[in-house]
C-alpha cells in the first residue's frame, strides 16, 4: 500500500458523531400537520478532510510542539521513563492521525473541538443531522444526503493549500484499516 506523498506531507510529523442540528420534531411535525412531509436532510462529511484540516490548526501544532518540548526536557533530565512515555504518546498520536487522515477512523475527538460551531455548520449547509459518510449504512429513499465536507472543515480555518489537498483527497479511496496497521508495524 502506498499512501500519497501529498497526504503524508500534511500528516507526517504532526504527531460519528451524530449531531441533531435544529429542532427536528417541529420541522417534521409542521409538515406532517399540513399533510406533507419534508425530507430529512442528512449532512455527510469525509472524516479524512476533518483530520487534515485539524492537523494544520495552530492549536494542534502547539500540542505537537509542546509534546516535543516535554520529550526534549525529559531527555535532558535523563528521565528515561518519561522519554519512553512521550515517545509512545507521539507514536500513538501519529498512528491515530494516519487512521483518521487516510482511513475512515472516527474523528469524534476532533469534532469535540468545534462542538459549539456544529449547529451553525448545519444551518449554513441546510441539514438536520451531521454524520460521517462512512457511518451511513442505510437510508430511506426519502432521506436526502448532502455532502457538507467543505462546510465542516471551515471552523478549522484551512488555508488554500489544505483546501487543495482536501479537494484532491475526494478522488482517493480511503486506505483500509488493515493496510494502515501493516504500514504502522
């Protein structure tokens, strides 16, 4: 398995949440009262794009920088246990980022950082619910799926280079967990 270099460059070294947006029952209830139904609009997003956008935020970069500084201080102090712990934490974080950025691993931890902005994302995208596109296993014919990937990455304030990577990623299939695990070992 070969991970595209552009994606590796974005994630290397950097070390579904379902959200009801708006009041579903009034929306559906008022339509039902009138004898008509308003289709449920479900916003789906590519979780890989969320991972890529998050990995380029100043908050995430600071987290990685702080981890490296703590590792360096532990080395200088000769604290072998802390050095080993920091190396393990860095390796675990990088492995998680690879699963999220290349595969379909959930990004709940990342979405928690923008939790308060998700109702605005849903409103702007015109959807009732937000879910990772990898988590949709069934939908009724009257449910409308709307790709909101471009909306859900906006709270991370991606620059044009990150947005270009996300656009390219849309044309690349996710890497299977098995392939990512083989790459990790």
